[in-house]
C-alpha cells in the first residue's frame, strides 16, 4: 500500500479535484484504490456520490477502538472505494491532541484498513493542524496543487518547511500546477521557470478548463463524462507521473 495525499493550506486550489481524478485514473489503470475524504467539507464524498458519514464515534477512531474500515463504501466506479467525510472531522485535531504521539496517531488507524488497497489517496482540509502533521507522517508522497502565482509558490515553500519540522521521517512534498492558463504572461513565465528545472515541481500540469469545472455539477470524475478532453489527458499523464514516483 502507498499513500498519496493532496494537501495545501490554501483553499480552492484543486486538492479535491486532483484527489478524485487521480484516484479514478489509478483505479482505471488497475490499482485497488481507496479515497479517504479527510475534509469535513466532504467535497470528494459529494463528487463521488457518497453520504458523508463515519460509523461510530470519531473519538473511538482516534483511540483505536473503532476502525475506519467499517466506514468504507464502494463507489459506482470499479476498484474505487471511499472513506466518506463526516462533519465531525472538524474535531479531529483536538481529539488527536488528547492522545500520545498525536502527530502519528492516524498512521495506526490506516494500518487497520489500508492493506487491502494498492493505493490510498487522501483529500486533506486546507489547514496546518495536528491533522496535517499526521498527513505528513502517514504519506509516502504529498502533492501540493499550486496555482501559478508567486504567493502560491511562496506558500508551497512554507509547507516544505512545515513538513520538515513535523515529520518523523522524510516525506516527499511535490508541487503540481493547476488552473494553468498559458495565455497569461505570468503563468507562461512561471511554468518556464519551474517545470523541468525545479525537481520539486511535477512535469505535468492541469489547465483551467470548463470540463473540470463541471465535475461538481456532474458529480463524477472528469474521465467518466469527458473521456476525450485535453484535461482528461492531462490528468491521465499526471497520474502516470505520480504513480511512477511511488512504485
Ligand atoms: N483545473 C481546473 N479548471 C477549472 N476549474 C477547476 C480546476 N481545478 C479546480 N477547479 C474548480 O475550482 C474549485 C475549487 O477546486 P477544489 O474543490 O478541487 O479545491 P480544494 O483545494 O479542494 O478546495 P478546499 O480547500 O475548499 O477543499 C472547484 O469548483 C473546482 O471545480
Ligand atoms: Mg477540497
């Protein structure tokens, strides 16, 4: 089992969009994939048409008495399962803070269900919290979706330092550009500066597109309703690049 998390302290940058499409593409490529919606907003659960509900008490999940495995649901897409969100996840950081080894507690919860999957994809909430410290510790790879502008790149650098400070082990954080519009001078310049030149940036990126925007009204991964669009190819290539990194 490999764990890939989509994380950024910034909101609205594409964490959910990446998590859903990359989980879907990985499942299409034959990987048994579990998407864990760790955000109380429940956006991935909504897109994958799953009721946001974790069975039993969240406090018992944190203490190890309630396995999250009981909350796993199949989606309507082959090889793709989900642990849905729950609005109680808003309390997760404070519950973790009551435990010993609060920054690695969720690694233990994951061991109880993760072995049945090739890949666990985590959709994270936009925060730098005790939950985020756990994400740094249980992930094999963290992808940070970044919109091409200097403030977003600056935030990515802040997250690299955050991960370095809280990690028990060395976890790789890589940026992936999203919402790219090559007609914009700034986007062109930043792509030129970072792609293929800075190894902390993935080579594939995702364009801004109306097909992607429609995911939230179609409530389906992009390739399920727009199999031939250039955005679908972008996600498919990005998934290939990411899977190679955790192989
Ligand atoms: N490449 C793209 N092209 C067009 N729309 C996009 C693209 N990426 C994301 N969006 C849209 O932008 C909005 C925010 O995306 P998303 O929900 O994936 O961000 P997020 O980082 O998960 O947000 P949050 O921090 O609230 O969880 C959504 O409406 C989504 O459909
Ligand atoms: Mg989200």
